[in-house]
């Protein structure tokens, strides 16, 4: 006996409804920004300052899409019955809206339109080419069947003697979200190489907090069955019935219970407990540097930030408690390097790296180009 089923991960109706909601939300943002800009047509001093701040900035709305993972057939045996499911991943897409005013460095090329997929590692640098720069971007996307709502916003002002920056980042793929502000004094502000020293304030969820710690044995194993019962699940070993809090049968064997139901239950439990906690402030000292050198056949742009000391406010969910009361090192940096050996051959290396609260996320690319003529 052969039982064939097809189980899509996301229904078409849900996709259309979600897309419609995102478009409506996006249009609201567009109308709001347009109202603000056009309302400043009156010759007022405040409006002229706003126009000056937005001058040469680019506002963009874009959508992108493409094929995701191919369909996958999954086979299993239920007694004497062969069961197979076809799982398919819906197409990838992204809906992006943003406004930016960031002057391009000499090594950066220009494009006629912004499509929302551009990535510029130099945006993460401490110092730009203009004193006042900003970026506000939201990105609703689906990648490999999982939906994310990513955001990146920052305002940066750089003076030869000091700099200030406010930033908010939410990256669902890297599972990181935080608000950060910094104020720093600069040394050698007009030189290629400059150093800075100051303070950083960060607001984020209590990273390091483990909701499963109370349910862990000394050997690191989790007493997940007791946790499941505490969360409303019921287990009838004799009848081989495992039910969820709503009374639905979710497994008919211990194998399915252990390998399928419990991992999903633990994931939902951790996410729920983490979301119940308030965000935590983290105040730190920071030392940084920036270096920029450009020639047509060689350029090097690099920057770094190092936070060796963090204030312990004594809070229950302070990261100090999850680090045995000790200090730790947070740091970030970036590198953009390009070298044209001759008219034909050139190479490049670009990337950025972050490590906050022992969480790492990074991007990089490298390659060689050879032009044949």
C-alpha cells in the first residue's frame, strides 16, 4: 500500500496575504516620508534645514525574488505501509524600502538604480567621507522557506575632533538584534589613520540567558519530558499516545516524540522565555581606529572597534552573571582591499566581522579578476 501526500511549507493564500500586508505597510511609510518632504515646501528655516539634510539622499523601494530549494521527497514506514511526503520550499523574495545618504568611497562603483540587494561593507566603518550621513532600511524577506523582517538604521556625524553614531540592527538570519550609540574623541582626525576613544551604550535582549538551565542535569542533558508535561503536553506510554496542550495527538511512538516533537517544543519554549524578558543596557568603553588610502591601482580601507571593559550594573540578567562575573572582549572590524597588478590582472578582499556577547556574525568575499583583451 502506497500513500502519497504533498505538504507545502507555506500555502499560496498565506503568502498572498502576507505580501499584501507588507505592501500596505510599505506604502504607509512611503506616504509618510512624502508628506514630510512636500510639507517642507514652505520657505521656513526648519524646512530648509531638513531639505539640506536630505539633499543628495536616495529613497528606494524594490522587490526581488527567485527560486529557492528544490522539492524534496521524504520516505517513512508506518507498520507495513510505505508513506512518502513531498516537501517543497516556496520561492525566495524580498521587499525592501529605504533612504540613504552615504557618500561613495573612490573604490565603490555606481549603479543607475538601487534594488535593495546592494551590500557595502564600508557602511559599517566609523568614519565616512561626509560629516553627516544616514541609512534607514527595512527588508521583509523569505529565505529557504523562513521569513525575516530585517532592519538597519543609523545616523553618523563625524568631526575632525569627535564622532557620534546611533545605530539599530536586526538580522534574523544571524539571530542578532540590538540598539547601539557611541560618542568618541578622535586623534589625527584629518589624517589617513585616525584613532578614537569613548563610550558605547547597547540595548539588547539578555544574551547568555539559557531558559533550559533549570531543566538540565549536571552532565548537560535535558529533562525534556518533565518540561513538556509542565508546558501542558501529556504522555501515555502504554497506549503510545503523545498529546500537545490542545489534546491533539502529535506522536504515536517514542522515536517521533524524541526526534520530532521535543526539538520543536524546546525551540518554542526557549523563544517564549527569551521574549518575556526586558532588554538590557550594556555600557562599555571602546577604542577604535580607521584607515583609508586610495590609488587607482591600490586601495586599502580598514577599521576596528575594541571594547575591553563593560560596566556591571548588578542586574539579574547582566551578561556578567553568564560569564562567571568576569569581563569579556567585544570587538568588530572590517577590511576592504583591492590591488590591480596590471591592466589585466587584479585581486580583492572584502569583509566585516562582529563578536558581541560571544555571538559571531560576519560576511566576506574575495577573488581574482583577469580581463582578456
